[in-house]
């Protein structure tokens, strides 16, 4: 079962402003990635379910986090149906992120009071998600839009909390443009989960980028 309520998760999303996300099928490598994000100040992480037996990897990672990284909130992304959402919640997922808006996922997550963040692109989809109880909407794919789109949404819908995923970089310019437009938090994948010239994960760089991003976000939120 989830350790954190959906309100607790939403609060941490708002406070830290950053949700790192990645997928890797190697448990030990994944532990090092999570530890680097944690040491950089991240307190949420989205493990994207994009490979065979990904749920087995997540199960081990969540056990590791619960034992070794106090305060780290593990969630799962790339969920496309209620069965997958239910499976991951049985493994302790604290939040569910989806690339699309699906009512069946909303129902199973709401039943367990687990935060779910659906991928939405239009005001109509966002309104439907909020009617289904969504706290924070995922703007996806973020690289198909820009901060001015968020600003336009927030005009008539000031209560809407938005998390763009894709199209956000861990830089002053990118983060400033999105947060000044009114986003609640951002999801960042490969631009944050950095690799070196040989294609290996650069754990020190991941830690540094995470810390730098959170520092920038905190200044922007003041």
C-alpha cells in the first residue's frame, strides 16, 4: 500500500517543484540513480513502466527506498490501464502518472486515495481530469507546447495545477519560463538523468543537476 496520501504527495510536488523520471531494467543501476536524485534534494521519483518485468524492478527499488532513503516518495509513470495501476499500487506506488486521460485509472486510484496525474493536452481534458478528482494535471507531451500555453490555461482556470513533462530542461532559462507561467512542478527525464560520453549514467552530474534545478525552483517560488 501507498505510504503517502495523495494530499501529502501533491504537497511535496508543490514544495520541491521537481519530479525526476526514468526507466532502467538494472536494479543496482536504478538504485544509484535514485540515490543521486535523493542526494540532490529530490523527494519524489517517477519510475516509468516501459519494459518487460518493470514491476519487478520497481518492487525492489521501492523496498530499497523505504529502507534507505527516508522521505523519498516513489511513484510510477507510463501507466495506460487500471490493471497496471492496481498492480503497482499493490507494490506500494505512492502516485500514478499516465500519458493519457483514462477514467478507469482514476477510479482505481481514487478508491485507494492514491494521487494520479493524467496526461492532458486540452482544457477539455484538464476539466474532465479535475472532475474525476485529479490534483495535479500532467501537461503532455510538454515539448509540443510552451509556457505561454500554461499561462493561457491559468487565465480562466486559476485553480488548475499543472506539471509539464517533456520539453523542460534543468536550466535557469527553461525553469524560469515554466514557473513564471504558473506551473506547480515539472517532470524531467533524460535531460536530468544524465549520461557521460560513453553512454553510462553520470551519477555525480545527476546529483548536481537535481540540486541546481531545485535551488532555481525554490528561488522562483519565493
